[in-house]
């Protein structure tokens, strides 16, 4: 770059911050850091990649420090305190920049790995929480039977219920959660046992909790065994037998990989016993898992955690979607992946815009 065209040394810090922090796309910030040595120095030394990532995901405010599974050579003289400080800033630039890029470059997919426990179950295991992972409310080819979770009955319709799920990784970007109330098609009146509203929490289990020994029939996983780092707004739920979508205002980073579904208020009374129930046939979480590229180590009892970049290789690319993609699209993703890595490592001379390429892949074979 012609030094006379480099405005970084010529502008006040406040103005530079306003310009660069107005970038919403992490790829734009990575490109900006490669324009010149002065641009790179400003972006890295002021932690702009970290600031952008924290703006996207406030849940990352609990990060104590970041680590990488591989090391990078520093250009400065080794052993000095300035070198160690700069290496730390460079590491944060790479980790936060790469996480931001991964979180935006993937397509949403289903993210539930397992059903852990319910606050109550009317008849276990026939009406257990595991049934909520089934897409249909009737299963079986010859003699179909109902598939749903049911709470115990309550005289007080205000008594809430909770469902706990394990997601597919320790770090997941969650965009929406879908719930289908169950309609008792085998009862007179075809009643729908929905809740009045729903709220979601995300977090991780405390170190003393052994989830492998959880017995779903005993409801022995109380909510205070978890640290919930995020709580959603309360969403109204309709008394309708359909998959109801609850979309978050902004994507949420689930740290620790556990989801709590709070079902608030009961609307339907059972005609035989006169008690109020909540019944759910299906729960689905849509988002973007960041494993195996990223992981976390929790630091007890501080509530802080270590953010780990486990791999920067294209083989560690998180699975973005179960759908088939064309071979051209796959090559484009790998090429973009390599470019963003090179930029974050600071060894790219070409910063042309490659992320907005529009190519016709209709004639390509699917892989």
C-alpha cells in the first residue's frame, strides 16, 4: 500500500475505532488487518476481533483466556515481555476471529444430542422425555402408538415443568427452538396439552454432577445442578398441535452444551382426574455446532472458562448441514476456509473479496 493512502496513522483513535468496529462481518475485519502493517497492528493491539465477537455473543464475557492446539512463530525477539504480550494479542485475534467466521459461515442444523431429564413424568418410560426426540407423535408401522412426554397432573395450573437436553457440542450457536404440544387424539375432545408460555436457559453442569448416572425415571437432575449462562425472553405458546418456532432476537452461544426448557403455566385439564397436565410430542433445537473446531474448559468455582481453538485445519470444519452440497460448493467452502485462516495468521498478501462469489453449480455432481 502507498503510505500516503494509509489513513490509520493519520486519524484519531476514536475515529479509527468507529470505522473498524462498524464492520459486522468478521471476514471484513480479517481483510482489514491484512491491508498493511499499520492496519494489522491496530486491529490486533486493540483486540478488535475480540470486541466484534463479544458484540455478537455477550456470553463470551466469561472467557478467562484463550488457547490454541498449535503454536505460531512470532516475528519479534523471543523471550521479552513485549513479545509475550504481542503473542497473546495475536492468539486472541486468531481465536476470536476464527470463531466469529465459523459462527456465520454455516447453515443451521438440528443440535440436540440427547434428552437428559424432566422435572416430572406421569408414566415412565411410556411418557418419558426421550419421546420428544421423535419427529412424529405416532410411531410404529402396524400398530401405531402415541409418542410424547407428559408431566404429572397438578391442581394448580401455575406449576411449571422443565426439560433438560444435551446438545451436540460444548459450544453451539443456537438460533431457534421449536416445540410441538401434544394433542391427545385418543381422548374425547382431542385436547391439546400445551403450556401458556416457554422460556429457555443454556449452560453447563456443575463439576460435581455425574450425568452418566442420571436415572430419567427418578427426576434426580434438579436445575441447581447447572450453571445457566443465558436466559431467553418468555415466549407465548399457542394451544395448537403444530411445531411452534421460537426464534431468538439474536443468535445465542450456548457455552457448556446444555439446554433447559421451562414450560410455564398449564391450560388443559384432564377430564377424568380434573388435573392440569403439560404434554410435548417434539422438541427441536436449530443452530450451528462449533465442535470439533472449538471447545471449552470450565474453571470452578469462578464461573470463568477457557476458550480453546482445537484445530485450524479444514478437516476440523464443523458440519454445517445434513443436506447434500455440490462438489463446487464444497471446494468453495474449503478455499474460503483456507483464506480466512491465512488472513488471521497474518501471512496473506492478497485480500480480494472471495466470500461473496456467486457461482452456478447446477451442473455439478453432488457429493
